[in-house]
C-alpha cells in the first residue's frame, strides 16, 4: 500500500533529489506543502513530514514566516508526529544565525549559528587557508544519546561514526563554552546529538528529540549511507546495530586536516552533435571535433545520463554537467538538458552541478526578461544542486572593477547566492597563460617562473593567466586571480579552475595556476584540466596550498581508469582519506 510523505517546500532549492530518494527507498507518494493552507488541507493525514532547507538562512526563515508556516510546524511537532529537518531545515530550529541576524529562528535550542573560521588555527599552523563554505564528505566524530556517548556498533537513525556524509554550509552550531552548556542541559532532558568537525571546529551534525530529528548534512546527497538515514526516519528506526557490511572501510587511512575526504568529481561536457543528439564530448584545448577523420564530426563519447550513472556507481563524489553550447537560444527552451538533470537525479544520489548559459535572459516566445535567479531555479527544480557560471562571471567581474569594486546586488552571482546560498554558485574559470617580460607590463598579478625551461618564447620570466569566455573563443583583459577574487567578494561559493594550456594534455594539472588562486581566495577550489592518471590526483592534493577537490573527464570517458581506481590509488599510495562508494543494498 502506498504511503504519503509530506515535504515543506518554500521554493529555496533542489527538492527533486529528496523526492527521488524517498521513492527509491519504498512505495511512497510525495506531497508538497507550500503554505498554511496546504498544511491545513493535509494536516490530519500527515504522519511523516520533511523540512528541507537550502541556501540563505534569512531567506529561508523569512519564507517560513511569510507563508504562515511557523504555527502549523510548531503545532505538528507538539502533536507527537514525526518531522525530519535537513540542512537549513535543521538551522531554522536554532535561535539565531550570524548569516541573517535580523531574522529569528524557531528557537527550540537557544544556540546561535556562527560562520566557520577561515583563519582556523589548525590551518594557520600549516600556512593553509581554510575554505568556507564547508563543502564535501565528512564523518560524524561522536554520537551522544542523552548523557551517554553511543558506542560504534550503534547508530542514530542509521548515522554512524564510520560512514561519510555530504555537507555544504558556511554556518553551523559550532561548539563553544556557552553552546556546550546548552547541549549538556538539553542532553539531560533527552536530546540526542551527533557531532562533526571541520578543522579544529566541532559542530552539531544531527540532533533528535522524541519525534523530532534533523541533520546538517544532506542525506539525499550522501549515497547509500544517506538513503539509509532517510529510510530509518520513515520507518521509525531510531536506534539500530551497525553491521560490518553497513560501513565503509577506513582502516589505515590518514585523517585529513579538515576532516573532509578528497573529493573526486566526474565532469561531462555536453552538447548536441551534428545529428542533433545530446552527447558527452571532450577535446584538446576545447576543440571537440575529430581532427583525424575526414568528416570532422563532434567527438561522441556517450550519452550523458548513462555515463553520469556509471561514474556514480564507480564512486564519484559529485557529477558536473557542462553544456558547452551554452544554451545559445535559451535554457528555457533547452528541454533536453533539463531532462538530463531530471533523469540523472532519479538514480544519482550525490551532488549534481550544471553549467552553461546561467544569466539574465529574454524569453524567446514572450520577450519577457527572465532573471538569472529564475533560470537557476529551473535547474534546481530539475535536480541540480549547484549552478556553474562562466561567461557571465567574466562580464560581471569586468563591471565590478570598472565601478571600483561596487556591488549592484543585481548580478547573477549576487541574486542566486542571496536566494539559494553561496554554496550553490560555482564560478567556472577558463584561463590561458600569457607571458610578460616584467610585472610592470600588466596590471594583473604575475607569477615569477622559476624553471628556465618554462620561460616564454622570447625568454619571458613572468606570466599571468588571462581569462577567456565563450568556451575559450574570446579573450579578456582580466587575470584569473582578479576574476576569482571579484567573484568571491560578490558571493560565489566555489571555483572550478580550468586551464586551457593543460586541457586534454594528460600531463597533469596546472599546479602553478592552482597555487596562485588557492593562496588568494578563501572559498573551495576545484582543480580541473590535465588529469591523465591517478598520480596526477595525488600530486594536486599534495600541494601545500590545500586544493579542495579534483575533477576528471577524459581519463574516465576513455575507460582508461574508473573513479574508484583513483580513490584506491590515493588510499594505498598517498594514504589519504577518501570515500569509497557503499554498495550495500537498502
């Protein structure tokens, strides 16, 4: 018999993946509640209610109040029926947040949320900048049930201290002396807590009290381990034994400074071929046509959903789709790409990023201006968790510098991050090395080339990385560093750093470029372009600047290596903490 599960929807992000996760678990019908009228309509039938939140705390809490959901939620919890909060859906139950101090939460625990410290002493001691937001796969360090610490063989709603879970947030209930007193008092009253750490900062990863349960991480994006958490909530299984087959092996793996695993991202460049079919392709320095064939056709490496699913099953931590035709007509009409996202989200339970044409657009039918934030919302509602902005980011940065670093609040970066959170905005940077004889020859910050064999064609000893757009076709008088720092200030949450010089080369990542950018920004940096074998991933993760993730494309598409080949290499050769995909059935 089909059971109904109700999800509170205040239109602040991707709920498609959560719906898909619930349907994957069992025979459930999903019903959405968007306002007080919906709540009243369904109230007598609700037994399982999910309260997911994505993005900006203030925007989320404001929507709860504006839709008059505060009283129905409080009344529902008091009735003894089950509720599960996710991410900002957990944060809303605290008292306040530094992110939006003008908005008060529901106040179930008198704790204020604080931003992670990018100058964390643990990182400062290593001369590394701590990335904020906290993005990636992290573990739960301890679970406290009432006043007792849970032993490793037990779990709280299937959360255990061995598996990894996907976190994406800048603010958290970080433990300090005042918050610890609040937690101790709550524990004595029967509250349960799970804790994680990011660097030296410990924070609440999950909590429960009677019928109420919430996670800071996204279980619907945490693979099989996360699906088990949702299943335990839906089935009312609060405590269960942890069996050896239910957890991922971590024996002998070095613990990382941050606590996060080394993220391995599979990237798919998607476009239509000459026959009008949507295909995954790959080229050398962005040339995706078969140069060694007489017909010069677009290189076809497979179908997007099939390849994405393959990489998920191989253990990819994230999957990125880059539409390299950039929706030249309009993403509002580009139904195939939206369908790719929707279909992929049905079976892929790790984060999905989509890029290409994220900007203000005119509707091709009505001529009406469609803001970038609404374009992004189309992708989120189709299953994306992040949007990647490329060409528009360059234009925005140029405007930013032309106006003496003044923010307008109206750019795609600012509006999307204000609504969905900065973790939802990835900046895709496509730079190419430009040699100069002296730093005085440019206003961009240069790099001194140390190896004489790498000097420029005219023995230039300096270079900077000049930004391109439109798939490398247009060059701008802007450096990659200047672009990244501008976008960080405007609200971007992550940088996908490509390198045209290394793209398709299989000679390894551009370590010089990566080091320059990572040393000057405080948001996560994803290394891209040039990976040809697992040792290149090891090399980039061992950079002293602290790269956050590494992306692979061609080596996976060609079948030379699987994602887990890279992870096992890191595990055995580099002794780094990696998340191997949990194959245990639900």
